[in-house]
C-alpha cells in the first residue's frame, strides 16, 4: 500500500492510541528538553499528530512539524488550536525530501521514525543538510534486529493485507554508525525502553 495512504487511513486510530512505555517517553522527553534553547528553530520529521512537538513548543522559538500524512497533520493543527500554541507550524513533507542543503535549523528531531524509512542512511544524511553547523539531531528509533526472526514474518503477513507499513530491522550499533557516517558526533545515547531497544541518540553536526 502507498505509505501516505496507509498513514492517512490510520491517523484517527493512531491519535487515540495511548503512549506505550510512558516512563521511557517522559524520560527521553526530559532529556530532549535539556538540549533546547528558547531561540532554537526546530524541524520535527515524522511528527504524527504533533503530540511531542506541542510538548516541546514552550522550550523553543519555533517548530516546523512535518509528516507525510495530511490527516495526521490536520489532527495536529486541531490540537495546537485547542491548546492555543502558536509557534508550531504543521507542514506535509516526506523524510526522503527533508534535505536540500538549507542549513536553516538549530535542531532536527525524528522520533519512532527511522525504522519506517527504507533508506535510513540517506534520510539521516539529509537531516545533516537541514542543520546549521553545530546543530543537534535528536532521535529515538526502535531497533529490532535481534527480534527480526520473530517480528519479520508477522510484519510481512500484515503488510500483505494492508495492516502494516514498511518496517526495517535496525540494530543499535547500526543506527549509531548511520549517524556517525552522516557527519555527526554522538553526545548521548541509551535505550529507553530496553528490551527491545528503542535507541535514543543526541548528536551534533560536525
């Protein structure tokens, strides 16, 4: 199934789904906030319905929250209006087109995204193009390589009936290497939760 169509179809259900591993989510949210400044311009890739962007909004100057799904973005705009948050702008964009060498952002985030991207190395390289020199890339990625024997057949069946998107089975070491090869220095990393690892990385563009 076309990936935009898949996420548009599932946007309402996604919006109602509770956050799994709330303790881990709140911990990494707090770590992310500690790296932000009130003057920062932030780009979030794969923002979904905007929950994390809206929680970070008070800590930065502006967030451009992007997603492939128009339906996800519309839910995000509604939430921002209800919460009277005005410094989060929602825009449709595929992570594959994030680059273009703009270098306009102080921080780029991508949470629960890069295992859903067919070429994560290319996507992270484009993240680097979006950042100013010394800018930060903050990500959290389910790394399921050690469980591929279990999950891959299940995912394949679900994909055949239109119930799952593309899913890649990254390792934590592989994700670290992708980030380093894109021209970043890793400042902090950890797995929250673990297992299976949801790999959190904070990296600075060299």
